[in-house]
C-alpha cells in the first residue's frame, strides 16, 4: 500500500447512516458526501432529515432518505434492501441512532427498558444483518457510535450504558466473524459533544484534558477515517473522541489548569 492523500477519499462509495437528521448522524452523513460518498440516511425526524439530504445533494452526491423507526426490524430490512437494490452495493454502515433518558434504574419500567434495548442495541444488530449481504467482496466498514459510558459507569443511565457496552463487545466479536469478508468493525465513543439530543441549553461545561469544546465534526472526522482506506488494517477497536476523558479516568481539569480527582 502506498499512502497518499487520496486514501482518505470515499469517492463513489455507498454509505448508510442511521439517526442522520441532526447532531452526530447528520455531521457524519454530510462529511461522507463531501469526501465523495453517496449516502443513505434514515431517521424518524422527516423535517430535519430533509435538511441533511439537501446538504448531501449540495455536495454533488446522491442521497436515499428513509423516514423510519430504527427499532422496527421490518422497516429496517425493507429500507436497506431498497438502498442495496438501487445502489448495487453498500460499502459503509454507521450505526449512529440511539438515545437514553435520565432515570434511576429502579424507576425504569418494562416499556422503557425495552425501548432502550431496541433503540441502542437491537437496531445495531438489525442494520448490520441487513447491510452485510450488500457489502462487495472487496470489503467494507461498519462503524458503531457508542459512548464513553460504554467504558465506565452510567448512574441514572444504567440500561443505556449497558447497551453501549454491549455494542462495544458485539463490535469486537463481529470484527472477528467478518474478517474473512474484509469487513472492518469499529466503534467511536464520544463524550462532551453538544447535540440536540443531549442539551439544548447552550455550551456544555468543559472539564476535559483538552480545554476545548467537542463538536459533532470531531466525530465525523473519526468516521471518515474509519470508513476510508487510511484505516484498512484497523478493526475491532474504539476511537475515543472525548477530549481525553477516558484517559483521565476520574481526574478533572479545573479552570485554573490544576487537576483534582472527583
């Protein structure tokens, strides 16, 4: 392999990005288009999904929008089959859709728990099973968006955190199972990334080792890397886009530049 700037391009590849109406999903989808990919995008939010589609098309690339609930397995399979038939292949899958709610574990009822499992874990397995048959023999990339909570405790988000940890574990197993298909499976674990799903109340407090606020494009940059040939020998791992919080492991940077433990 000769490394050159073209290795980062996604020219004429076909990607599927879930939860692409706003936030990280939208940023990833638009970045893929700007790097040359055609992008299938799905979400329940039809209005904002149309904005993402317009941005993809403004980059000169094709979009396949799908208004659907990622928790609905039949809808997932129908959507992916349509994209595969139209595009002729699927090279990249980004399982981004997910979400949680603040609640003590004992206050989460059966319905709430089932919704968390289906949105954060079952959607990943359903999309993966649907997409893999459309990946060409030359291989592809599956990118699962998890969270820093996949690698630490998540009080009042216990089930959400457990599902993200489950996706982390699943990704390592699938990296082995899909290796002979040349399909790479990796995770991106963000933290302190302001999105509409996390906070609409302004900037989040910055206590990361890097004294800057994270942005959805930071996650999109990692996704472009994992989708491109730059990462051709990378599988079964996680890129932590968290300003150093995983490394900090409880150390907190104070505003004066000093450090303390929680």
